[in-house]
C-alpha cells in the first residue's frame, strides 16, 4: 500500500493503482473521455490531467501510476485551463448540432463544456468533413462528431473480437475507418453495437432508436434479453408505454453474465415488442378461420386434439419442439409433458446448433 495526498486528503491505495482511481477514491470528479474500465488504457484525450507537485507538466491520471508521497491537485487553475483548451481543440473538428443530436443530454463532451463554460473554439480551420454514409440498418456513423477517443476501436477488438474498425490517416485527417474504407456490412463487423455502447458523444448512434426520444425522456426498465438462453441483462428505454430503445447495463453486480455486451439481436432487435402482429389472446381455427377464444377453451381444445391424435396414431406420431426464448424451467416442463403425459421421446429444441 502507498500513501498520497489528493486535494488535501490523505489517501491509501495498493501499489500499481492509477492516479485516476486514487483521485476518485478521494472524492474528486475527474472528467474522462477516452477512459473505460473495461478497455485497455489509451491516455489520448488528456481530459483527466491533474497537477502533481514537483512535476514540470500535468499528468494524465488514467495512465499515471500513483506513487508514495505524491501531492496532487485535481482542479487547480492550471488544470482547469488545460481542460478548457482540450475542449476547444476537440470542438475545432466537432460539428455542433446538439439541438438535433441523439446524444443531447447524454453526451460527455456537452457535459464538460457546460462544466467549464466552453461555448466555442478559438481554433478554427477546415470544417468537419468525416461523415460516413453507411447503408447498414443498425449503426449511424457521423464522424463529424467524433472526438477520437478510440473507445469504439478498442471495444470492437477487446470485447467483441471483431477488429472491424481502426484509425486511418494521421494528424488532423485521422478518422475511424473499416479496412479499405468500406461499409460496416462489408467488414468483419457483427453489428453487436459495443461501439455505440462506449461512444461518449453522438458519433455512433442506433438507427433503430433514432428520433424516438431523448435518453433523459425515457423510463429505464432493467430486464433479461429474451432471444436465447445466455441471460444477458439489458435496459429497455420506454416512452409513452412503448419500447423505444435498449441501453447496456455495465455494472457487473447488476449484469454479471454480459457486463453490458450484447449481440445484434439484443441491442437492435427489440421492435417485435411493439409489433401489431403479436398475439394478445389464444386463437382456435373454426370453419377455416382463426377465432379468438378464452384460455380455458383453447387448453381444452388442445388437450382433446392431442388425445385424439394419440389414440388414432400413437404417441410416437407426435413431437414437442421447444424454444430458447423460454426459461430452462419452462423447457423442462415441456419435455416432461412430452415424455410423461403424451408418452413420446420426440423432443427437440431450436437452439441445438
């Protein structure tokens, strides 16, 4: 364990702890854009700079190990001025259309500009021209808003393992790109949306959610994805009793299975919830047409038909096919019904790939 002083408070942390974590343990609110606890450290945005007594330059706290006896200031005059300049540099190539941006109210760049009173940038040059028209149905790539934190690149490689995107060009012309600058559908992208999950601004947003409501307008309902048996935790965004989007739940205590990671179905395939084609009550075919009936009538009809078929053709003429979208307990009951009640071992499951 080592001891250091942060904003006048004595803090004890294990050797190897980064200054960022030590500062947060001391109660300091350190701004970050490129840092993510699930990803490898980058130290590229420099928003987390702090002043360390005795050092000539400010230190990026996310990549600077805490040392014995350090005296740290997290909001000194020099630190605040540096963060303002960093924000101005980011705004120099960031299209400011917050009023129509999907991340309005849920954007870290917007939050930090408000916090430090940065309205515009002194560093004017060529206007942003990095927007990527990508015809895929899931992810909008508006790199005119990109702040080059590279969290999307790291998430694609480290969480999903797809390696679909990386940096292209250098200096002022650097931009996120697929191989040969093609569309996502022509790359190794699997449309999991982990890049959307980690993007701190509006550079990457869900096309499926676009225009359905701001994040702060929606009610958040934590639930379990119903697509397969993995049991991923996700958060439904609900507005006017309609599901309008999905958020990741990245807290390991609340999401121990997936820690926020989702597949294309879990993140983008929720529109069936609001579908007008969903059944809302049992239907029984009468005179060639499906007619709404009560649950009692539907169950009685099903039981009588199963009995008739079994008596005429034998139990082996019937099979039970179950679903990965139901619980393990429900699947167990289905096979129990097949073997113990109907008397057939013809049981199969849609997820036995």
